[in-house]
C-alpha cells in the first residue's frame, strides 16, 4: 500500500468511469502538444538549421514537465505514485518522439551518413551536447530557488511565508526517469549509424547522476514517498521498449547501407553519348565537373529504406526483402540475413513479454486477480 504521505485523500471517491474520461482527455491533449511541437521543430530545422532545431527540441523537453504536470492535475489519482506514473508516460512519449523519432523522419534518407547541415550525424551531436549541458546547468544553478530565497523571502509579510521560500525547489521523480530513459532510447535508436552515441550517453548519464545527487541533497525540497512504482514501470515497459527499438532499428539501419538509393545495373554498358568530361550543376546549385569512362558502372535509383516500403515495411530487413532487380547489398551485408532474423526473434520475444504483462494488468482490473510487484 501507498505511504500515508503519498495518498491523495480527496481523489479516493472518484469512480473508474470519471478517472477513465479524465485520462482520455489528457491523452488527447498530449497528442496535440506533441503534434504542435513536431510541426514547430520541423519548421525551425527547415528555416534555420539543425542547431536551432536541437535548441527547440530542448526547449520543448524543458517545458514538457510543467505542461504535463498541469494536465495531470486534471486527473484523479489515489496516490502520488500514480500521479508520477501518469506524468512519466506523457513526458517520455513527448521526449522520445521529439528527440529520436522526429529527427529520423525529417532527415532525408540519403543524408543519413553525410556531413552537411541536413544530415543525421550533426543532428545527433547537437542533441547529445544539448542534453549533456542544458539540463544539468539549469538544475544546478536553480534560478527560481535563488529568486525565492534572495528576493521574495526578505519581502515576505510574516515568518511562515518567509520559511516557505526556503523549503527548496520541488522536483518530479517522473522527470528524472524521463531524462534517463530518453538518453537511452536515443542511443539505442541510432546505435548502428551513430555508435559513438554510447559514449555520449555514458557521459550524459554520469553528469545527470552527480548533478541530481547534488540537487537532491542541497537544492530540492523533500518529495512524498511515492514508492517503487515508477522504477518498475521504467524497467518493465520503457526500458524494454527501448531494447525493442534497438533490435528493430539496428536491423533496418544495417540493411540500408550505403544510404545512397543507388543500385548497380549489371550487364549494362555506359552509352557512348555519356562517355567524356562534363560540367554539371548538382541539386544545391554547385557547379562540378565529372569524368565518365567506358569502364564505369551504370547505376539506377532504388529505394533502400526498407522501413518506408509501401504498403508495409519489410520486416525483418533481410536480403530476400530487396525488390527483384534492385538489389544493393554487398557481400559483407549478407550477414544481414542472420542479423535481421536475430533482431526479429528478439523483438518477438519482447513483444510477447509485454503482451503478457498487459494481460495480467487487464486480468487484475477486470477480475481483481492478485498480482505481485513484478506484475505491475
């Protein structure tokens, strides 16, 4: 059972129907917030580049805890642990979509491995550097806490009000878990094309740990004893989902090399009119010169992005999923056959485990079947 300090006594009389309607309403508001954020980040990236887009993502990630805390206040919960869990779901969904999934969606496929301003690699550096610096600095400096202690407290009208300004800054345990799982998810999602992200993630998590420890002891106010619910949700669902994306995206990313949408046309010679020296203008308006000889290979366009095949993505991403006549995988990529099926079985096992946990939750909700802590 929840600790007495964590029980929300005024919400205990609400019916299941009212709670469900409230949470459905905040779910719709969450979708709207994420949608507006995605549109704005995409616009900033197109107009001003990836550096400003990364700052915009960081700004939304900073504002999300406050926005979703106001949304969760519209819901009725029996304990503070349930409130933190609801916040955790919303903030994590927003951070995962904005930080990882949106970046992959707005980056042109052929720019994944390039070094220009539209490519994925510079965007990853910007996002990791922002996560490494921005949150720890704002937490450690604690501008609102200093404003309360040094400006508002001396001007308080009585002693109890002044004492309240020295209680410390309130913090959300859900936000702390979101920062951790967000960095892990970003690292796993792009592990195959940005392996140095593991080092960035280790540095980011280490800095977050020491700054959080300092703030917990010196800056933040004591929080209610919410128990271990958020830790279990993080371990059973969010970290498991991150591993699921790790398996699936690694398979697709490995199969998509070399990310140029060009396939060799075998048994075809270069037409004579194309042999020689030419002055060309590329898609960015840059003038270049090209030399074509009869020994060069002939290429044609082929879609190497198996994740965006229509009507359904190719899964697992194995050599046999390549369109006939548009094969691009080299002999070294034949390992994709083993790698793709291994990722498939990992994803299948994780999906079964999560379905089983969901079945236990539904059974507990409908029939009141007693479950242990591991089944939350």
